[in-house]
C-alpha cells in the first residue's frame, strides 16, 4: 500500500513538472513569435577604421529614425534621426549624440553626401559604416524605427510632458495634420504654449520641427528631449511594462539585436543612468555645394577628437588616418577649414 502511494505521488510530481515545462516552453515560444515579427537584420560587412582607441569598456549602438510613410525600414528612406548611444559597461552611464542630418560626410563608399541620405542609399549597414568611418567608432548594432513607433510608444506610456514654446506651437499643430494622414491616428490641436501633456502624434510633431530658431540643431535637441522623457517613463513603469511595449511596436522596428540581447537590455533598464547628451559636429559652418545646403564639420578631425573626449573621456585623441583624409577632402570640397 505504501509503495502504491509513493508511485502515485511520483506520478503527480512528474505531471506537475511536465505541466510547468510546457508552460515555460509555451511562454518562450510566445515571446519568440512576438519578437520574430520584428525586422531582424544581420549587418556583416561593417567598416571600422584601423587604430581607433577609447571604445574599450563601452558598447555603442546606432539609433535611426527614418522618414518612412509606408513602413520602409530596410532602405529607401532618409534617416532624419541619427543618434549614437554609448553605454559605459562599468558604470552603466549612457550618453547620446545626435549627428546632424545634413552633415557632409563620406557615406563609406567614397561618395560625399548628407549623412541622412546614406540610409536611403544603403540601409543600416552603410549608415553604420558611415558613422564608424567618419567618427572613428566601432558600432556593430542598430535599432531603426518609423513614424508609427514613436506615436505608439508615447501613447502606450500614457503620454509625456513637454514645454512647448509659442514658436513651436504652430509647427506642432501643422505637423500633426500630416502625421494623422501617415499614421491614421487622430489628433487634437494644442490650444496654447507652455508646459503640457502631449500624446504620441503631438510628440512626433514636436520631434519633426526644424524651421524655428536653431533649425536642425534645435530639432535634434527636441528628439533627445523626447527620448529622455520616454526613458524616464519606462523606468517609472518598470520592466513588466516593457513586454507589452515591445509587442505593440514590433512591426515598426528593424534591428540587428538578437532576442536575448533585447530582453537583457530591457531587464537592465533600471540600472542605466543617462549621463549626458549633445549634437555633432560641435564646431560647424554651412556651405551650398553640389550636395546641397550642408553642415560642414570644422574640421572633421578636430570634431572627432572632441567626440572621443565627450564619449570616453579620452583627452588628446588623435583621429585615424582615414578620418584625417576625409577631413582634408571635406575642406577641399567646401573651401572651409
């Protein structure tokens, strides 16, 4: 009798274990199925300059926001948002650097053009190579989002608070008209300037403003402001909310990151600290050349040295020969030094 009871208990225990394993497997398959909806891209042929230093102990990502109205994430659309995200592995400090969209650079193939046009010409792979080649970086991973991703993310987080100036107010309402046509999300015009709560379509409009005082320099600042607000919101809501956010946004994301890496980054969200942010180039001029109205780094070499100081605290950085050659080519093409 005792032996039968032991066998029965053993069968019940095995049954419970089998059920638990099935539940874990089902949960794992669900997560994988959701993440597989995202556009995963392998970037293999990336350019990294010889002799670069300073990046040891850091992990760098490229964040692209594409001017996509039809969901094109692979290529064919300009990357109006280009942000370098650098994480200090030791301290978990995060620094953000916006690269101005009209910066005149080598697109990694020997063609000199506006930085924003590189993504359209060759997708994330070429855009990352452009950043690595011109700025002496070693970026290997990226995340690309479209208009809908910003709208959905802000709305899923319950909106964010922004200080809208009188000058910005008309442009926010103006861009909301096109945003509604592109995303299908309705909007309510803002009635006044000041510190106020905005939804996703209004936040996207705020990010797109480039015709106020400060032009594109100010626009990149607005984009970083929204990103910082979203980061703070995500930390407030906790890791549990990230799963739902990811699920909703997957169709609007393209990335080189694996599912494991995405989950790991999300799990460590509360450990990160946003230490500083800025725009690149630091020292600029403007030129009207065959590539159009461009932002000229004055000079690229000196700006890259300042970038490495900002990101890595590396004083006296000497740019690679590749950067120095590109810098000289920019001087020759624009006549600005």
